[in-house]
C-alpha cells in the first residue's frame, strides 16, 4: 500500500469520548479506523471513497481537519508522540492509540490487514522520536522547579511548607523525599491540604504544625528546607528569619514564592535563600529547552513521514538536504 492513499479526519473538542459511545459501530468499520480520546476523534482511511460516510460519524459542532498522504502520517505520528495534546509531549495518548488499534484489529477486516504494516511502522517511529527528542522532557511548573532547587537537600530532613492556599496546593505534591511539615495561620486549612496530599501519596509522612508563632518558629529551627507560599509579613518575618539563622542544621534551602521577583528584606541576605526571580529564570531556561526539544520532535515527525512516502523503511537519520534530494528523484 502506498502512503499516498492514507487519509485522516480529525475533530478536536471536549467530550469526544462520550460522543463516540453512541455510534452503532464502536472503534471503526471496514472503511475507517476510529481513534477516540477525551480530546479528539480521528478517522484513519485508505483513499477518499469512505470520507463522506466517515464525516457522518463526527459531531457537527466543529470544523474537521483533513490530512492526506505524508501529511496524514505525520499528523498520526505527532498524535502518538503527544505533540497534538493540550499537555504537549504527554505519554498517555500513545497507549490510547495502541489500545484502539488492538481493539480494531482484533476483529479481522480488509482495512485492518491493509493498515497493519503502517500502524506498526507508526508505533516504531513514535518510540524513536520520543526516545531521541522527548525523553526526560519533564514539566514546567513552580512545583517541578522548586523540587529542582531543593536538589540534594530534599531528602536531608523535614521540609516546612508555609501556607495552604492555591500556590501551596500546587507546590505541595512536588515536595517529596522527606517528611513534609505544613504550617498555615488557619490550621484547618493546613489540615485540609495535608489530607489532600496524603490521598495522593499515602506513604509520605505528613505533619501539621500547631497554631501559634512559637510552634511555627520551632519548626523553622528544625527544618532542613523551607518553602514559603505566602506574601511578606512584616510582623512575623523577622522572627522567622531569626529562627532560620539559629538552626543547628548546616546548609539547606529557603525558597520564597511570595516575596516578588526581586526578593524582599529581611530575606535577601540569608544563606540558602532563593527568590522568586531565581525561579522565574529557571522556568524561562526550562521553557526554552522544552520548546527546542518539541520543535525538533515535530521536525522529526515530518522527516519520518517523508521518508516513509519515499519507501525508506529503516531508522537511519537523514538530513534535510538528503530529504530535499530524495524528493527530486
């Protein structure tokens, strides 16, 4: 089968999975193979004869994308690599597509037999693109960068999280490796956050610090690292700084996410202090690396699709100059 005969219809929208369940034939027919996820519906066909019938299996509330030949293969490859997902480079979609193919090919049909070589090639190419360009990509978030900042200190002793608001809720799940202590001026909020975190990782030791400044300052003196997710507090910050300076534990990090990009007095001169500006710099650097990796992965998908259209079945890496030469042959 020539790659030029491959056709793909694509519809993106919320609730795609629920829409598919009402169809009489789930998974596909002898003229189209359907891939259905929470974000999209994709129909894979050979030729154009079944396009009109396939369009009837899509919701009417949105435009359909149509791809043919190498462009269709490149789109499917980007989907397998998570490059078309809202969370770019996520890995779950690859398993969903493989599961959809297993279900479709379990009921033998002419389309399944003809698509099988291309689907196996697609899965192989997706694994290669992910391994070469998307491995260890990681996420970009305050929590992921705080964990990177803590580094070796994360497992050296207790981590004190100050605050229980939205920012603390997003950072808390990333503070792994040692016992997590939570302090908030409203202890009920701290308990709520501790309960939520314990549901995610039941094995992680958690402790809610008692009310009052004395209990909080005692936690400051015993913690190996502190992450503040609260605004500057001129009334209580001097006592916190004094408690941090009086620790017997060497080293440690103090990450303040509420003090502004330039930090704030009296925190700036503390050993181990990391301001929000430092975190912004890390996020920007990570974003730049991530953006370059994703762009390389997208180019690799286009390269793979062109190579397949030219009948090149190996995994040898070709330059764009080579591909330009091939396209003229």
